[in-house]
């Protein structure tokens, strides 16, 4: 798998991996998505606590 910058500045994946590598990549993406969802939820909850009367 190769990474290269796109015109928008983010990284695009150029896939040249086997099935097992692809499974691990998808698993890591799932874990990252859960982490981001938890982070966003916590930030929203923190903000709600700050502004609640």
C-alpha cells in the first residue's frame, strides 16, 4: 500500500495489498472510526455541560 498526497492535502491510499492486509486495514479503519465517534461524543457532552444552567 502506498500513500500519496492529493490536491486537497489529505492522503489517498493506493492499494497493492493482499487479502489479509486489506482485512487489517479495514479493521484499523473501524477502530479509528469508533475512536473519532467517542471523541466527538465526549466533546459534545463537555460543551453541553459547560453551557447548561
